[in-house]
C-alpha cells in the first residue's frame, strides 16, 4: 500500500491526514486505521457468512452480521432457528463468485431439510419471497414496479403489475414456471419457512390501530406466478409413526410403506405435469366462475338449480383448481379434550385467598348496587373452583390459549386466575354470570396499576388483557363491549412489541441422554412459545371476527403474523414431558401461516399439508381479514383500486370456496375417525355432536363471509330499524341513504356489463348463503345450542336480516294475508323451514324469481325467540330490531333472556 497523501484541513476544521488514492475516490481520514478499513471497500474481500452466503468486504461488517444472526436465534428460541432478513447486495455463490443476487441453495434429491431437533423449521430460505421495496436498493430489482419488466396487464392492483417478461420459461398459459419445477420436491417443506423482507416488518415501536398493509404486500399475496421457488428443498416424504397417524380421506388405512409410495408417486406426477400445464386458473375463468355464482365443487347450486351437498364424498369432491388432493386427517376433538383429564388445575387455599384479595381491592358493586361482599356464596372456594373448571372444559377447549398440563395456579398471578374464573362463570348459571360482569367492570384498573403492566409486558399479562377483552366483547353487555373496544388497540400494540407475532416454538431433540430434567425444561420452554403463538393467532381471529361481522375497523393484519400455524391437539395436550418429547419426534412440522394463506388465494394445486382444525379456522379468518382490508382500500382509494373491476372480490370468493371444499373433506374424514373412536369406547357418544356443532359453527362463518362479500350489512341493519350503529345514533338522513343503498342492492339481478360479461347478482348470492347458514344451523344445532362459540348468534342474526331484507324489498310483494290466517293456526317453525328450503332449492339463479313472494314473519319470530335467550348484550340489540319486524300480536310471546 502506497503512503497516503496528506491534506491540511477539511472545511469543518478537522485534520484529514490520510487520503485514499483509489481512482475516483479521494476520501480522507484523520487516522490511518480508518483509511486502511476504508480501502477494503475497493477490494472483493474475503468475509462471507457461512449461514446465508452474504458477502462483506470487511471482517467487522461480517462480525456485526453474525451478531444479528445470533440475536435472531435468541428471539426464535434456539441456535440456528432464527431468520435474518438482510438487504445485502453482495453474495458469494457456491463457485466462489461474487454475485448481486442471493445464490440458490441446492440439496441432493432425497436429502432431508428438516431437522427433528431445534425448532422443526427448515434452515433454508423460504420458498416464497415477498417482494423487496425498490427504495432500499440502488440496483434494479426484479420486483421493482418501475422496472420495464412490469408490463403484465393481468395485475390485481393497478400501477403495481406482476413480473413476467424477465423470465425465460413460460407455460402455455403465459404464467412463469421456474426451471426447478422439473425437479421433484417435497410439498411439506415448501411451507415451512419464508423470507420476510422489510415490507413485512412494520416498526413494532409504532402505535397504530389500523392494519399495517402496503400495496406491495398484496402484490405478493395475489401474485399469479408459481409461488414455489428454487429454494424449496427436496426431502423424503414425512410418514408419522404415532398411533394417531393420519391417513388419506376416502381410502382404507394404508401402511406407512403404502403412504410413502403414494406420496412419492403423487409428488412426481404433479411435478411432471407442471412443466406442461399451468396449475393456476386464469383470471378469465375466475370471472366466469363468479358470474355463474357457483361451481360444481362447492355448496353453491349449479346452473340447473340443483343443490350440491355440503359434505359430498371425498372421491367426488374435486378441488376447483385441479385434481382432488388427498387430505390427511388426525383424530381431534375441536370442542373437548382429546383424552379425559384425570385432574383439572386446582386452586389451593392460599391461591383462593389471593384471588379474593384481588376482588376485594377492586371494590366491585353487586347487581343490586351495593358493595360486593367477598363472602358471597357465589364467591366460595367451591364456586370459584367450579368456574375455573368450566374455563378449561368449555372455553379453553374451543379457544385453546392456556396450556392445561403445565398450568399451576399456585405459581400464577391472581389477575390471570381471576380473568379465567370470570370467563368460566359465564358458562355457569345466570346469577354467577351477572356477578362476573360486576367484577369485570372494575378489573382493568388493577391490571393497569400492576408492576408488570409496561410497554413490553410478560406473557401472563398479555393473556390476562386478552381474556378480559374477550369477556367484555362477547360475554357481557353493550357497556362492556364498548369498553373492550376502546382498549383493543392497546392490546394489539402490546402484542406488536412482543415476540408473539414471530415466535418459533422449539421442539425436542432426539434422545441426547441428558435426562428427564432437560426434557421438562424443553417442554416448558416450548409451551411458553406455543402459548405466545396462539395468543397472537387467537387475538387476530377475534379482531377479524369483530371487524368483519360487526362492520368495524381491523386493527391487526395477516401480514403481521410471521409465525407457524398452531400444533396439533395431541402435541398440545401431551400430559408429560416424556409424551411431548415422543410426539415431537413423530409429528410433522407446522406450515407457515402466510404461506398457507397464499396457497388459497393463488389457488395452488399443492394444498398446504397437515392442517389441523384450529389451523383451518385461522386460515379462513386470514381470508376474511384480507377481504375487509381490501374493501377499506376500495373505499379510500378514490377509485384507483376499484378500477380493476372487482377482481379481488372474485379471487377471494374463489378462495372462500376452495377453503370450504377442503374444510368439508376434512370434516368428513374427522367424522369417520370420531365414529371409529366411539366404537372402540375411547370417546363418549357426545363427541359426534360436538364435531357437528363445531363444523356448523364455522360453516356459518363461511356463509356469513359470503353474505358480507355481497352486501352492505350496516345499511341493511339501518334499513331494518337499528337505532344505534357502531356506538352512535342513527339519524333520519342515515336511514334515507341506507334505504336507497338497500333497494339498489336488492334489485341487483344479473345484468350485462359494459364489457359484455355477466355480473353476478349480489343480493341473490347474499340471500342464498344466508338461507344455507340458517338451514344448516336449524338442522344440526339442537335447540340452536352452539356450545358457547361466540360468533354463532351474530351470524344467525346477520342471516335473518339479510333474508328479510331480500324479500321485503322484492318488487313483486306478497299481497294481503289470507282471511283465515290467525296466530292459532300459524306455525312459525314450518314457515321458517319453508322459506329456507325454497331459497336453497332454487339456487342463486332462481332466487330473483321468488324474491318478495315468501313470508318472513315465521323466520324472524323464531330467530328472535332463539336469540333472546343468549347472554350477550350486542345480540339483544339485534333482537330489538327483529321484534320490530314482527306483527304486534306476537311481541308478548318472547321470554326475557337478558343478563
């Protein structure tokens, strides 16, 4: 190195004695070591990361990079489990060359990319990489919207088209097929990891109460290119070896060898066909599907008006986007414990005293207005224990948030215990429920004044806040609902500041001889990480439910959830560390949430494998969240996004239907497994009833989502007579505007649009799905008992109002009632069945022909009577609306079921 030239002084007065002599540089430094470090920037350098192949010209930069790897590993729960997303522009490929794109990681055919230790997560980069923001690189990006490659006119969002022309390989349909598609790969490994660029990582220190989504997020989610990139590493098919091993629907239970052969053959055949035929459905065919309003593969009626069965045999149910996929199902009990628990968590005397002290300090008022006496019979030790048991047997089975096997009340905070007890009390008698509401009203000050309430609270604090919010929103009155809504944004921001949205639970390694103590520690660490994951996912589910079903604002975005889906029920309910360790080694890893969500929107031929019951529900709520956020974007985009002609509605409608086909197949197989377990005497006879209720409850969400996709439910409520919407009074001007909207909606029969394509009748589609919802509920739910699942009453109300509005605004009208019509001979139940059955039978295309010809009084009367017995203030407001639609002579027949 030549001796650097000297300079006297720079303009800032600092002496710059050492100047770089590289051509065109001329930078100067005050110290020689600074110059020496700088001059390495003019060389290729030899500092390369051994984990991700990122290349640096200086060793200190590599050391900083490695420290970030270590930090991510600690956040993820173990060495080698973290995912570092870098915007590095230099990489070293396997031939030692410096390149500007990250090199592809290759693996020999048959090699295993999943370690049964660590976190069960593939350590290669994910198969689907979200696009990179162009402002973060000086180099042209393949995903840069200003790049000339963005010329595809098939884009979902305007001004941000999809990349096609930069690719050499194209299928016959014009879609890109990557070169590696000719090589076999594992379907499972494709969904185990994902590269999250900076657009998927909002600033967690920010406080915002709206979903953090960008146009680039949706470009990635809706992109029509083949989503499996070359980073999907091949591996041998995973074959479970437990007694609860899954096996394909519609087949005899195969041996592990048969499973291996079948899956290998299927993987190979799907790969060979992908080279000549695009697995994706074109936009034209999707638009055509929507114009028909249904497909033969869903529960919607066909063109002829016949009705497809909700649960058709798997052999006859073909996936809308390709050949039927074999669905693997493990035995589960979505509303009960998989195995009867010998002992529920017990509240000892000291813990009971602590809970009572917490109640006494909060100074709640009794229902009669006096100060609540902690010696009240409903607060006895026995009573609190019974509420605690109800929490685990009713709430925690439907919404598995707390890990029962490791839960020790004596070691938990009394505020968390109290929030669990209060929720359990809502499943008890009416008096206990009323008392729980009184205590709930004063519990928040105790939470906010606790030392653990801070910007980065512990897990137990987040669980407490979530359970208190859940109580207020879904198990109490209007006042409690409104209060919970006010604090909802605070909970979301606290979750964002934690690692709940990105945690990766670490499973047990193979037997390393370290003994039971190490197994127990690993088990409890995994439990904590799994509870964090479930807290984020369940919070997202409830946020989506309340936003979509109640027409409110989203606070969480699906793009924030950078974590795997929940584990299966057997692993979650493992009673001991040894059992958990055994199941960990024989249970397939959970797919990443965003990849599972994308597979339905892009209609992948390769469905995400091994989705359990809870995962399927979470994925569908992701679809609902995308729908609601896209609708908000349409409403605030000043016509920019809506100029796409509603294509995103078409894509999401198709995604809903694809999810329903998979869900029906899953429920069919699970039903068979339930019957098999019942015949062996391992589960009670009620298991089949529980499964039917669970299936009907979430099919109700599916139909409600379709209703909301094709209607403006806020306007329907106002038109039906609702006096308060979203916390404010409805004015006369609101009613006039909503009346116009609803009448225009009700008259939206199929018409020819300007481009000569047939637009679907929104009113008919919404009404048909509402009729399906009510028909399924009336046939399956005994006395409409939905076993405490929160969303079902509101779905019933939504469907009832939609059908009433559809017929009430009909142009034909039903004319005057017969002279002999009287309440003595009037059969409301029969009238309700008649209108539901007729609407389902004629199908979407036949509904305009009977619009306004069916009586709705029986339907409204029956549903108002059913909903009046629900202990939920929001539903009671809906009952008031329904009563206003019933002839006055029947109003007095209702029982008061209010809390």
